[in-house]
C-alpha cells in the first residue's frame, strides 16, 4: 500500500538541519528508513517498507540559498489474509532540491523553505489466490508507473536568544504531490490475460500533507537533545471509484539530535483513519540520518 511509503518519504524530507548557524542544511545527507503497519481490526493485514534517501547540496551561498540533487530508493510490501493477497512494489527516483534559509526572518524566528522537483519509476507486482467456491482462481498483475513529483517544505524555528527557546521550538509543514506521467498494467486470471478495458491501471495521483510540531527540546547532557513532536497527516487519492478516499493520521515522534545538527534518529507511531469501513491502522516508522550523525 502506498500510504505508508509516501508518508515515510515525507518524514525523510522532514530531516532538515536544526542549526543556529549560517547554514541550515548539511551539505550531504544519507538517510535509511523503515516502517511497519497493521490494521486495527485484523493485524494479519499488514505491510512493511524500507529504503534509502540521499541528497548533496552542490550550491550553498552565504545569502542562504542551496541547490542540489537527491535520489531515493524504496521497497513496499502488503499482505491481506481475508482474501489471500500479496503485493510488492519497488521504486527508484531522483530530482533537484532548492532551498532558502534565513536566520533572521524575524526578531525571534528563523525560516527554511524548500522546493523539490523529481521523477520516479514505480513497479508493483500483486498476486491473489481464491482457494475455493464459484470464484476460485489465481490472479497476478503488474503495474509500471512513471511519476512526476513536487514537494514544498516549510520550517519556522525559534532563535536561541528568545524566551524559553526549548518550548515549541519548531513547526514544519510539508506538502507533496505526485502525478503519473505514464501507467501500464498487465493482469491475468488463471493465466489468461484480462483485457485493458476490463482492468484499467490504478490511478496513483496523490496529495499528501504532513504537519510536525516540536513540543520541547530536552537536553541529554552537553552533546545531545531529545525532541518529542506531534504529527498530523492527511492524504487524498485522486483515483476513480473505491480508490478515491481520504486518509487522516495523528501520532507522536521522538527525535534525537546533536547541537546545531539534524535529527540523527527519529521514531514515530501514528494512528490512521480512512473514509473506508474497517481500514483503521497503526503505523510505526524509524529514520536514521547517517549524514547528520557523522557530520562535524
């Protein structure tokens, strides 16, 4: 299922630098992410995802602008046991990140605004076996999409000299939109091809919005901070028929960072609600930002 993987990508995009210096972003970021979700009513309907994200800021100016390429690779799996069904999807994408950072946006706030433009190749394979009854049979299918991506990443942070800078230190809003440029699907029932007119490709046009509010920055000694964050998430599928649906989610994230650096580790737990009966689920995710961990 796409919801988990895209939301994990948004969490990866949220790993922007937490710095009081002139440079908001690390020049190089390398992140590994993974996640798991299970439906509330039937935990046997579950899935997992994992992947790697990297970017490199080729251009970083003293005036606050930065520019550079990014790449992302991901794998996503889903298993459903009521009607035996299993799917696996793999994607590879890349693009350009453009950002602007100002430490003196106001007397008490600094700001970072980023724009991402990209493209990804997505391949999904699915299989279902109905063991008995009048509809018994074996379904297999493959869909290949080439997708355009646009994302906007906005951050507003307290400066260190403000009153109680550790309280509600940062708010972040990320919006992401993906639009299939081409889509091709092949499907078989009992090894016989299903005509295109009967089984059209799934429209994977999505709008996703993620809001993260840091609640407090706890000091763990002189070289580490822990920051709990409230997470709010919304996704809309533009697909036809039953694929047209809204997804709402809320949860909590715990993130650790060194002074003046990105979060090098974050863990989150969310509860998701769709406007389809019985589709409530719990999702757990983890991100490790290796670039922030080893940067000086």
